[in-house]
C-alpha cells in the first residue's frame, strides 16, 4: 500500500464566513482528505457569515506562522489558499526547504494592486516580494484572468484550475418572476448598477431578491429601492433552492475602471448545477464559470439594453423551454464543475511542484 502524502492545508477563509474562497477551501480540503494525510490550519468566519475581525486575522497569522516554522514534523506539501497569506508559506519553506509550496490565487487577492494608489502599490510590491522569496512555489489560479495577473507579479507558470460545486436543489419548483442576485455586495459585482439601470425597465411584476453580505455603503443604499428584497445570508440548501426557483440568477459585474475583475464566479456554476438560469457579464473569470449557451448566457457588462432584452426573453419562455435548458445546463455544470476534477488537477500540480523543486536542486 502506498503511503498517502502529508499535506498541511492553511486557510484564513473558512465557513461560516460566506464567499467563493471559503467554499473552495472547505470543499477542496474535504475532497483532498480522501487522498492525503491532511492537517488543517484554518480560521473560521463569524456566525453571521462575515469574515473574521482584524484582530482575529492578525492573531491567526502570527500563531500559524510560528506553528509552521517550528512544527516537529513538517508536511511534504503546504497549501496556502490565498495569495495575501504567502508569508505563511514562507514559514513552511524555512522549516522544510525541500517541501512543496502551493498557493491558491483567486481574484481580488491578485488584482487589488490594479486599483492603484498607495495601498494598491504597496500590495503590488508585497506580492512581488512573495514571488521572489518563494521562488518555485506552484500557484493554482481559478481562471485564466487570475493566472495572467499572478504571472505579472512574478509567480511563474500558474496552473489554471476552475472551481467546482456540489450544490443541488432539494425539490422541483416552478419559477415565478423573481430574479436572484447572490454574492458579496461590492461595486465590482454590479448589484446596485442592476437595480438602478435594469430593474426599473422590466415589467412591474418582476422583483429582485438579494442574498449576500454588504461590503459597500453605496450597494447597501441601493437595496432600499422598490421591488428589491434583501434576504441576507442563506444556508447552502436554501440558496440551492433559491437558485432553482428564481426566474434567473443575475451576475451583472461591471467595469469599475480600476482593473479589478471577478476571479471565477462560483455562483454561476452553483446556480446552473441547481437548475437555475444564469445571466452573467462577460468579464473576468465569469467567462470560464459560464459556458455560454450551455450553462447560462454571457452578456455585455454595463449594457442595460442587453440585460433587459435577455430577461424579457426569459419571461417569454414556456415551461418546456425552461425545463429543456435547465436539464442540459445542470448536467453539463455537474460534469464540468466537479470537485473530484479539482482534486485530481490539484494533486497533479503537487507532483509538478515536486518535480520543479527536484530539478532546482540538481
């Protein structure tokens, strides 16, 4: 019997906090646990779905750094699940120079420097320092857009591993005329833009449910509009059912002018797998989380006319039209966006990282 590799899995993004990185971290670790001797070093979020407070993040960073630096038996592989936490990977490298270092790259954790300004510039220098100190660390990017951005800051040969979902609806539902937005409420994701520019142009019976955590005051203010209901945080099964029962799930990301982008857009894959109809902006990683015409439809970002026309078209669908589309979309999403596929590709990256380290020591 071949011994399982030892993996230390490190994440400051963990449920009950809500978000794509949190979902990625817990589901990937659960799948990897079937194939590796896994040790978790994680920081759970708050019960209301929010991320940990700054003091908790600082404590976690300091204590985890020293745990990794002074661990008695270091793991063969240390996997840190976001780029901002690269110093934790450095601690593992200092403790075990021959170990494999793997970093996951998402969206904001590599695109933040593109905002410019003092903070963006400083974070860009921070990423470049990480790339220099970690050398041959293997980067796992959730989309081509994310991989290209990580490479700009000096991280060599990022692997693109698209995310996955195992959400499924619990029951067959008949959709009404309610649209659903799910995700963090930040300007990039376009919820306020949609409320102001698209919703008022739709028939009066069409309403919008909003699910997610508020990060931006302007986005929060937009929730006061007529025909908008803010539902806050939903557990995973309630969210799956909401995807299936909505007229459509909207991901109306916009160009903020800063260069930031959606790393992947896990909601798009989740909603399609659950039998929802997805409308998403053709921007950033959303172009890889939506297979246009198969698992959903990609629309021009910021083009209100295109969004209105697409939703009006869905209103004209018959039950048969919808059932035909959602059945095929769900089957495709379940096949393509599989955690077994993510785990297989992640293990391949682990092996590739070891080959790089071995070659570098010869």
